[in-house]
C-alpha cells in the first residue's frame, strides 16, 4: 500500500508543480501588463484599454494555479497549538479528519466552479471593456481544485496509515 501512496504522491506533486508554472507565467504577464500600462500612461498619455480587467483575470489565474503548490510546501495557515500536545496517533487522526474536510471543500469548489462556468458559458457573460468571456477563468478555478484534492487524498492516506500503525 505504501508504494501506491508514494506513486500517487509523486504524481500529485508533479501536477502541482505544473500548475504552479502556469501561475508563474500569469504573474509575469500581469507584471508586464502593469509596466506597459504605466509606461503608456506616463510617456504616451495612452493607457492600455482594458488593462485593469486583464490584470484581474490574471490575478485569478495566479491565485488559482498557485494553491496546489502552496499545499505541497505546507504554506497554508495551520493552527497546531492544541494538536501538537496530543499523542502521535491522535495527531494523525486529526490530520486525517482535516484532510478529509479539505477534500470535501475543494471537491465542492471544483463542482460548483464548473457548474458556474457552464452557466457563464451558456449565457455568454463577458467583461465590460475587452469583452473577454468569464467562463474559461472559472473553468480554470475548477481545474485547479483537482490537484489540491489529490494532494489532500495523499495526506489523508498517509495520516490514516500513521494513525493505524501506532
């Protein structure tokens, strides 16, 4: 069982690294767009039309695509004041429960984001200035929940293994 968990963990980590690269590209694009807009305003008295809404879309991309890698790095906030005082098997049980709740949360977020993206696609909702459709960005949020769920499944399985072992 441990070998399968390790293979699943390796796949989850590589998928989170891949989506993190997308977040990095989005961040560089956002930076470039902001710099170009500032230069256009200051030197040519001409801003880039729709730059603010494009930066907003890129912000959604950066945020959504960086969440999984943050989970890999354990960069999310955890309150461990009480949990660290518990015995090791109880700590593993609490971690398993938290992972299970996280799977439910991000699974629900993926499902509802997909559903909302489908609604936006059917209704043809677009941004005001550049008329950029919203639905690809909402679908991207739904997609980004999948690597997080996979990482949480790995955490859950490792915690259950740890809790049962001791």
